[in-house]
């Protein structure tokens, strides 16, 4: 098929771009996000046929349906490299069935034990291939700095994916004190000659806003180009190259459920996703729109329930909302970037409406969508939130009832799925291995409150030692090597910076200066 081209959610792009161009650009001019002009459609037969292929070939088939402007044999080769023995399960994202109507899509079998690996083992390969293509065509004459804001998991997955990729450097910002010990050590011990990591004094939204402001600084962009022959790009889910691999696993999961005899072909399922930035659940919406028999999308929030409130009321309001630290820190987000793409789609691609809502959010901290858009949202989504204590009690309940250990993010989704489910089977997106959050898993299993301190002897353990203790107590599967060996690695990155764009820009330049030497 012909290549699908891309436009942006704020209508600032005068010409539609190719896939390779939007991957290296990351963020659209004027702050919008890239979306495909059209979507390919898959028949039920097409979707079910995916199950006859290994996962890498499933992904290649879906990319080829999007008409990615790289040769099909190159796409297939890149997918083989993205989804191979770097994952600890040959199925890549296997599905665990807890009862006849509850299935758990395990998205954490990659090298960093989080669902971000599903995209970030893929994106760097396509980023590098895209940049090489554009350079060969004379459309590109510079290298790239990937600037990433992370609430915990994206950072490590992006660092690992872009480590020592030629022509690319990567710098990651995380909220200082706002990630787990395991998440911190995963980033702080990162190997590679082209990587940098900074803690930021603030929360994730401060990191994300700082990154967006740096991306929007035209003078800084000129300075990077002139002094370093470098341009900024993104590996956050604002980059379409992050979102497309996520669409793959929802189409693949439906095919696998049918092939395994867990549902009938054509039977509707609901999908429940724990989400803060809206990218993961948006990917499920795209899969539904492309033909997957998905009925309702269940949006699971923690105590930072801005998305649950928005889906329930049509008003997005952070003007006087407290930012809460929870046992599920990767969802501790108030400004959900990918919601912009969803609003663009639900308004019939009304860029003017999106621009106005984003202006109101920026200036007033709130906006309210019109009745038609709210009705469209409610036709696809339902939502609820889970408080900290219920999150932990869900981990304990599921382990007692099923012998299955959830991480706190998946526990939020499991609880929301139980509350909102109808007659359809539910696919719960499991976004991290439990061992990334051992402190709160221990609290859950031992009946401790979310704010209750761990016993002194347990609190004295490192994250790795605590995970070994939990594994011994529960008989849980072995802790992945990437999580169990962190104590043996030196801490390379411990610097903490201020959240202001000027400080971030100065840190970027210092990093690039060091790499020059």
C-alpha cells in the first residue's frame, strides 16, 4: 500500500510528513503531536491470522500496513532485532489467565522489566534507520539529542534502547525522590558513552513541562544546531514512533486470545489500562479503530485521578489539584500529553478546538470539552480511580486468590477492571514486573499501610535484597537479572538539577561539551 503520511494535532504543519520524518522530529512544530492522516483497517481474519506468526513478524506486518517508508525487508530485520532474545519469554508479551474472563497481558518481559520496552526496544532502531535514510537523501545534516522526561520506567527503557546508538545522544530527567529505589538505580547505573541522567527538584509534571519548554525554545534549537550540529528529539510517547509499537501489542493480544481458545473470533473484549500519560490506552483505542473487536476501554487512575475525572465529567482541571505520591509512581502525572491526540481524533480532527483547549490548560489549568466530544469520549471509555490503600490490598487479594503477584500499577488496573467490568472478558494491561516496586509489594503482602514505614530490618535492605526476600516468602518467579544485579553496579549519575528550562538547557550543553572531548 502507499505510505501513510502524518499531520499534527494543532494544524501547524503545512505539508504532511512521512513516518521517517515524524520519528526523528518527535514533536510537531508549534507543540502539536503527529497523527496518521489515515489508519489502515484490519479485518477479523487479518487480526486472527497474526497469531500464526512470531511476534516480530506480527509487528512487521502491522508496520507494513501503515506503509512505513522503509523497505519491507528492512522493517522485518529491525523487528527481529527489536523482539528477540532481549526478551525473557519467546512470546514477547505472554497472556496469563486468572479466570475465564480475566486475562493479563504481561508487557514487562523486556530488558528493563517494564512495558516501555515494548516500544523502546523498537523505536531506537527505527529512529536510527530513519535518520540514516534522511541523511542519505540529503534531508538531514545533523545528529540528535533525545531529551526524555520520565516518571520512572520510560527513562531506563529509553536509555537502554538508545545506548551507544550512532549519531544519537540521550539525556533523561526524573523527579528526584519520586521514583522507586530500583527505578533510580536502573537509571543511575546505566552503561553507555552517549547517556546522561539528571534528577529534577520537582515532580514528573515539572520534568515534562521543562522538556516541552526546552523543545519550544527556538533560540536554543539554533544554538544546538550551530554549536553542536545537533537537534532535539523525543522518546516519550509524544513521539509517534513510541505509540505505533503499542498498537501492535493490542492487535496481537486479541489474535492470541482467539488462538489460545480463550475467546471466540469476533467476541468483544474490554481492555483495562493503568495510565497517567494516556499513551498506552490511546494505543488500544487506535487498535479498536483499526478493527480489533474491543468494546469498552477502561481507564484506571491512581489518586492522581485527573483522567478518571475528565472521562467522567468532560472537564480537565488541574488548577487546584494536589499532586499525590502513590505506590504506583509511573502514573503520578497530572498533565496527560497523549490526551491531545485523543481529543483531536474525537473532535473529527478539529485542530482549532485542540489549540484552544491546550491554551486554556496552559493559562488557566483547566478546560471543558463540548457536548459532542464528551459524548464521543463516553462512547469508548469508562474510568475509575484507586486509592493507595486499595491498591495495596488488591495486590494481597490477587496473590491470595490466584497465586499471582501484581505490581502496584497493574493492581490499580485490576481493581478498576473488577469494578467496571460488564459481560465481556477483560484484558488487563500489566505494565511492570512486581520487583520494580518491591517496597510497596512487601507492604501489600504484610498488611502495612501505604504510608506506614517498613520494619527497620526490612527498610535497611536494598531494593535488590528486598526483592529476594519477597521471592523467598512467596515462591514467586525469579527476579529478572536486570533487577537483581543492580547493587553490584556503580552509580554513574547522581546529579540533581532545578526544573527551570535555563538549567535544563545548561545541563544539556555541559553534557554535549563532555561528549565532544
